[in-house]
C-alpha cells in the first residue's frame, strides 16, 4: 500500500471512481473542493469521531459521514483521500484496519494550504541544524480560539519559571499566539523572547510565513497544552511535550490515539500516567510524572489579586469552580447534558436560593468567588449582581493577565464538581467539596476516568442545597470535616506535593 500526495495529474485519474474522504473537517474539505473538481465523485466520508458522523450537506450535495466499519463495504473502483494534516498517522491506521481490494494499492492525501507551506519549508530547512529554540503554545486549535487562552496554563507557568532561571539567555523562546501585538511588552522586557501569530502559517505575506516556519522548522523543543497540529511533521531531533491542562475526573470525548503526536506528556502521578496511557493511546515511556507547572503557582499566589480583579476585602474567600455544561459556540460539540435552571449553576438552581447563599455569606463576611470555566461565557449564568458572590469569567482573568491557579492560593476552601482544578487544589490541603447533583446525567453524557467515581471524591459530597449550606457553615466556622478522606486520596492522586513541578520538567528536558 502506497501513500501519495493528491496532485493535478493523479486527481484527474480519480474521476469516475467512488471517492471516500477520510476525516471530516469542513475547512479542509472546502480547500479540496476549491482545488480539484472531484465533488461529483465524493460519495461519503469516513471518520471515527461519532460527533461528526451522520448526514451532511455540502455545496448542494448530500452525503453521509460513516464510521470506520464503512471500509468493509466499499464498492469496487473506490478511492480514499485523507483530508487531515495527520495524513501519515491516518495512513498507518488504515493499513492496520485492513483495507479491501476495492480501493487498490494507493491511498491519497490532500495537502491543504497549511500543509503545502509546511512541506515546502521543511524541504527548505532540511539541511539546516536545529537551534537552541523553544516554541510555546497554549490553547486549543486555531478554529477554537478563546481570548487569553493562548498565553496561559502549564506552558505559561513553565515559561515564567524558565525566564526566572535565565534560560532565555541560552535559548530563543518563541510563543505562538493569535495576536502578537498584545505581548510586545513581554518581548521588550525579556531577552530572546518573541511572539509570532499562528495565523502566519498561511499568511499571504512571505515575511510572516518565514518568521513562523523558521521557528517551527528549527525548534529543538515544542511545549504546548492542547493543540499539537502545528508540529505534526517533526524533523529528526525535535522533541514535542504535551503539557496538557489538567488531570481531572472527566473522560475526553472522541480521542484519537496520540502516540505519534508528541514524544512525551506530563502527569501528576503514576496513577494518572496509567489513566492517560489508556485514554490517549500512549506508551508507558511517553509519560513524565513531574506534576504540572501551573501547580507551582498555587504555593505563591499573586498578592495584588484583589486590586487587579476588583475583589472586596473580607474575612475569608471561598472559590467555586463549576465545570461548564454549555460551552462557547466554537466548541459546542463539548456540551454536556445537565439540568437547566435559573442560575445556570449546580445545586443553587433558583435565584431565590442564590440570594439565600449570598445572605449567609454576608453575615459571615465571606466572599464566594465563582470562576467560570474558560469555555463558558458569562451570559450562560445568572445576571444579577450580588454583594458577596462575584463571578470571574475568562475575559476578566485574561485582561488582568491572571490564571486561576495564581489566585486560588488565597482560597480558604474550594467548591467544584468535576474540574481538574480541584485536583490541583488538593496540594494546598484545604477543605474542598464537590457538587454532585447531576452526577448521573454527567456520567451518562461524558463519563469519568476514575470509577466508581463516588469512591474517588476527595472531599465533601454535595447533593443538595442543604449540603451546600452545611459546607459553607463548616468552612466559616473553621471545621474541616473531610480532612482524612482528602489526604488519603491526595496521596494516591499526586506523587509530589510541592512547588517544584516546573523544575522537574526542565530537568527532564536536560536543557543546557
């Protein structure tokens, strides 16, 4: 079986065949449609992602996105065209599946504009040695941009640590962000630090493309938290590390095996190493048990957080980090079936109940800080202003250049549900509670990596408003009723309980 790039010459040879695309990515297929007149011959798409399967309409044609089982029933004289930048990965997967004779001996891949440029620059730099250059990236794919997420998370924490240790004097550090102009001040303050737009990968301006691909083709290390497609065609010697964003309770939907997408990934414990191996299709030697870089922030919270976020002074602060149920439109496929209510929050579902919580907090001179998930917008929850319940959304934190872990160290206690931030917070050994009122619905629509999940809850279980109020009362009274359970599970979930995760990651890299 041979993998061939689709060209003008061989595309003409496919006319009249039963063409099936492999992977349904709308933008990618749009580029294929614009490049080659093959639409009349495309009879369907094959994709393992169940969220993409089903009927589709495309430029006046209707077709179906099938699961991989469709490969067994392809008609004679069929042809497959891979429509993703991970074409070598898909080619290997197709070979392992066992293709029928009806597709012949050639599998084609379509190189979209991004891939065309990537391949051209790889050829340009083929004989140029790698440089002491590190590329950083945080956030999801370019089509899923959320403001502020492109300069934060574990990549940012590790970057800050490396600056403090002076590694920028020996390494050029390049950040891939949406808008480099937002970060020019960071460049000016730090030697050998540069910001490049990831949109320059397909820029019409040669100077911008050159800047982008010089970093991509000459980098020795890639450190990123979500998307890894930008370094999908690595040169020999390039090392890619998926720093990820958290070890939590939830499963990840429709995961494609990641074994070939990066060399290593960081986790917080041997337990999570085993879980991530299985969930992401990785090998044991790809797991680095170091802790997460952003966990170091918990031990050194930003001192002027109240001024930067307009937080009132109080005797105590309780943070509430509910996981999103309704995500932003760009990632609406991640929505989770849950209960609808007035407040948009778990447990305290009505505005009357929320007012009751606020009244109690006011009596106790305590502020409840509700930090929304980055994928949730402020308008998804209640709109009233309450004296002792404050809402922080992603935009607010981003504008203050703060990450939740940089202020979470000020919390006397945490209320969460299934957020990975709850796992981070365990390191502070403070009271924590989990709202589980929609656990069954969440389990059915998303699922958990730790089962049975009730045995792995490292804190109080809140099933009702009464449970919620009892937890608030205990915290404000200085009672820590789930201390033993929390400490027992923390020992299983974390191999390290200190502020040295960034140091351990850098030591693994063996930077000069």
